[in-house]
C-alpha cells in the first residue's frame, strides 16, 4: 500500500510515533531556511509520488497542513530520514507504518520522553502549533 493509500488505513504505534515526533521537533528547530525548503520539497515529493490519483502539490500541502502536529512531525521524520538527517545523539528513527493515522496517548508521549532522556540524554518537548508547510517553501 502506498504512502497516501496508508493515510486512511492503519497507523503506527504511539510510542514510536512519539519518539519520531520528539526527534523531528529537535531537528527542525535547528534547520536553516534553506534546509526547511529542502525538507518541504522532500515531503511534497513523497506525497505526490505516493499518490495514485495524481494529487497536486497544493492539495498535498493542504492535507499536510490539516493534520495535527504529531502527524506532521512523523511525516517530517520520514523526510529527514530519507534525506539522511541523523537524529541527535545515537537515537534512531523508528518505524511508523502510517504517520498520517496515528494515535498517541499522553502516556506514550511520556514514555518516549523518558526513554529519550534515559537512553540518549535527550531532553525533548513538542510545540503546540501546527506546521504550515507553505511557510517552508
């Protein structure tokens, strides 16, 4: 099943998705404007390549922008991984089957946060506002 096909079916586990979100949040906080453009283009390209119905870049951006930040950060994590951005420390990206359809409980967020702190000495937090991909391109 393709990337966009997976958007509507299934999702990733909450702890894995939480970990990816925390790691992506850390990385995007340090990206230059030029790097954000590159990441945004990768995200848009992934969405357009995965679409069997030929979704336009504007439509994909609208879809991305409509999702909550946790979903958005997991898409960003996929793009960062494809672009070979390494997570901080010795942390690793985790496998989330479908980042557009995830359920992350507060407990999963807390478990992932504690894990990153204890295993990798990474202090992590998430911003509340959604990412507007149009501001990156």
